[in-house]
């Protein structure tokens, strides 16, 4: 009769671990930068910008289009790093199994 409660207990444990990972990810930061290092963008685990740094030399050039492209590139790289880190954390939780809908279920 109470046979299924073991599974429920495991799900509750999984949910607690998931919330712990979410909390850690919120404080995680990643920085993306252009190849020349003139633009750096830091993003946190909630995909919010923490810092944007632009080398004065690039600003002095006055090339608006170049600056815009560099900021977009660095920002996208930082976001990609956060996504990869989040995926690695989730893979540890699920043992590498891809479980569709798990993230929504555990919220």
C-alpha cells in the first residue's frame, strides 16, 4: 500500500538538491571577453549583467559599430558560459540523464 512512498521521498530529495543548485547558480558569475580583451562583460547565474568593461582606447577610436559588436559578442559569450555551467550542474543532479520537464516539475 505504501510502496510508492519511496519514490516520493526520492523526488522530494531531488527537489531539495535542485533548489540548492539554483541558489548556487544565482551567485555564479561568468565573464566573456573579446579576443583582443578590449571588452569584458560579466553575467550572473540569473543572466543579469554584473559588469561591462570597455578599454579606453576602444572608446577613443569612436567606432560605434565596432563597440556595439564587441559588447554583444562578449555578452553572448558570458551567457553561453553560464548556460554551460548550469547544464553541468543539472547533469550532476540527474546523473547525466536528460529528463524532459524535470526543471519545471522541481520548481
